[in-house]
C-alpha cells in the first residue's frame, strides 16, 4: 500500500490530523494497534481549547459538539472559605468548551468512512523503516498477515509508549522532563457537577479540582503523595476530602455517587526534541506530556494553517520549540497546566520551572 502520510495512532491527535490532511487533499492512512471499542473506552481530558473547537467547525464535524458541549466563560478559585470567579471571556475574549475528548474521538471515528479516511485497527507489531530517507515505510501484522505502507511522511500519534518516538536515534534525541512529588487522585461519577464552572481549590490540606464532563457526569481531583494507594481511598473518604478542600460554597452543591473510574495519575511535564526527524513527525503525547489539567490530547493533532500551505515538517518543528519554551524556558509564561501544578507544589515546597 502507498500513501502520502502514514499516521500511527487513532486517538484524538491521529484522527484529527487524518481528517485535516484529507480536507487539504493529502492522502493518508491511519493504523491503530487497538480495537475501536478499546480506543473509545479510554478516559481522556474533558476540556477543549478554542483551537480544537475551531478545527472541528472547519471540518464540519461539530454538530454534536455544539449540541452537547458546555461553553464556559470563566472559572473559579477557592481558598477554603470563598469562591473567586475569573472572567476569562471578559478578560481575554476567549472561552473553553467542556466536551470529552473521548467524544471528539467518537465524532472523528464515525465520520471517517464518509470522508474516505482509512483507519486500520488491530495493527500489531508496528515498526518504522527508513525514516531518514524520502521514502519511509511502516510494517505491521493484521490478522496474522504482514503488511507494509510506503509513504512520504510518517506521523507518530501513538502516545508516549508507542514505537514512533523510539525510532529516532538516541544520538539525535533531547528530552526535557519535570517529575512532581505528588499525584492526582481522580474520581469520575455520573452525578451533576457541584458548580457550573471549574473550581481550582487551594486548601491547607492540599489542592482540589472540580470539573465536569456534562450536566450529569462530574470529574474531581485531589492531590496526594505518590506513596498513596487508590485502594486506600473509598468513595466516601474521597467525597469527604473533596468537600473539605473545595470549601463550603462548593461542598453544598456536591452530589455524591459511586465511582465509574478512580485512579491516581502521577504528574510530570515532558517534551521530546526533535518533533521532526527525517520523514518522521511526532504529534500529541508521542512528543510531549503535560499534567491532566492541560487537556492537550486533541490540540497537537491540528494547526491553524493548512499543512499544504506551510508544510508539516516546519509546523511540528516550530511547535516543539514553542512547547519546550512554554514549559521549561527561562522567562516563559507558564500555561494553565504549569500554573495549576505550581499551585500544588507551593504547598509541597517542590522546585518547579517558572
């Protein structure tokens, strides 16, 4: 099989990139190790930045996003006693949309056949070849048969543990990483959110975040030491802790319920360079990871300018440099993901990039 761009990974970054390329008349094929059901079962971030919303509008795939997404014009800071609202729309003219990236993935997945975006699921043992040439290829096994896709470019959208980044020689690689001394204990439950907008709480007992996926599904986090075990946190204990940290105003609106999902996510910031090596380009978590509140799963798959006009290599190379400066550069203005972790780390007296 031959194509212009072979995309590895059918998560939100890979599928969004595939649709954008097809919209620009660039032929591409997406390969994914897992099944469609497995891809849709993954718990992903729930807040979309304006760039992702605009790209879905541009692709004409925003019908469900408009119907079900919750537009938020601000957020709240809690100090244990009061809520302080930050009017993002009034201050910046921008808003965010609460719409799970799992739902974005579903929308992109369901639109693929009509848009003639070929997605091959169940592709095992994916390997990259000749990435430093102008004729790279990938091989994989599908239903026990070895297959090969020859392309002009390979886009690695296969996450942190995928084969794409590992294909870049160690001699050419640079890694930037911050590992934080705490994790986020999160609970997902089918209960109404405690507030119509996000709440970031700074309490003497630690950080807490109240978020949502819809009018009927909520997502909450508290920070805990890395020594904690999720098995030691019953649902009731976690709800009690959330009520304490969020403060009385938010606690009054909490509806308790059984956890659909509960886990502890270690927090780190990671950037890999180069995002482009030869004919290989890295997107999404294959290139960089931010703490959960960054909600960056879909955004790295797309850019404001069509790839045909500027060229995919130049776009991703520039993006890698911007991302590194944003997270680690001297004098950089940290994004929301770094500011949130800074809020938590101040209590833990941990050194962080500024």
